[in-house]
C-alpha cells in the first residue's frame, strides 16, 4: 500500500485562522475594538498603575479594548469622522469587569492614598463613593467608553484642560476657570465640545460631569453587568 505524504502546515494554518476568528468575540456579542479600528490607541488605565488606585484592577489582564458589537460599530463610524478631521481615538476604559468594580470598593476601605495628589487632591477618599465611584458601573454593560482624541500625525493627546479621572468640577464638560494645579480655558472647552459633538452624532450620550465619558444610546445590555476578564 502506498502511503500519501501529508503536511501539517495547512492544518496548522486552519487552526490559527480559526483561533483568530474566535478571538474576535471574547464573549458572545462583544468584540476587540482594534479589529474594527486599527489606528485605535489603547491605554486602559486600570490595566496598569496610572489610575486613582495606583495599581492594576482585578479582571484587567491585558491592554485590549472590548465593547459590545453595537458600541464598537458606532465607535468605528465616529473614528472615521475624527480621522477626516485629523484625529485618532484613544481609549482609557471601555468594557469593565464587575470584579474590577469590586476591587474599587475594597480599595475604598483601605488607607492607601498613593495617587491622591493626581486624581482627588481636594477630596477625602470616602467622598469618592458613591459620588464618583459606585458599586455597579455602566462600563460593565459593555457599551460605555472613556476616551479622548489625539492628533493623527503625532499621536499627542488633544489638551482638554484636565486629565482622565480627575475627580472634581474641572472635569465637567462646561467647566471654565482655574482649579487645583491647572486651568480650563475656552480653547479646552472647545476641544471637549468637539469630542462631544462627534460622539453624539454617532449615537453616544455624553456625561456632563466627565468630558471623557460616553454611553451608546439604546445599549444592547441595559440591565446586565458582565464579569468576564479583559484579556
């Protein structure tokens, strides 16, 4: 009997392609956003130390932006418009596991205040809950985004006058004036309004107290909080 030679290469290629296809949906109905927006800048703050806690949050195992398919599709349309205006999108947070929110709550009960000066300089730690941080987050529903825009040619962030997750009035979209360590000018406000205008056009609802925060109108999972890890 003559045995035919056969190569494992096609089978391996099929396995790789199949794995890649499955990876685009880490949970039914969710996608990795960079697959839709290749020039997206991913900067998930809770995956590292640059956040109000000063440490990675439970559930963030990688710096990869995940959203519901509907939110990701709408964000792609916004990204296309921003690109025409000379900008690319940067994401600070998107889908957030409930385990991360639980970590925030545990942190609130400790004496750790290592990043107070940068994130809540004028507030006591207990004052953050529930005014700024709650035990349930809209992010865990998969259609809420914390974001900014960067110049397409340099990747530098557009100056919004205050940084992401600054807990105070300076982060309100319409705030004008000086605050602890900085000032929000009319130019900063115009940048915030540009961000808001494009996002609203493409189906997102802004949050007046946080210039970076947007939620998809008619989000697909309005009453469901997910807890699969970001990886």
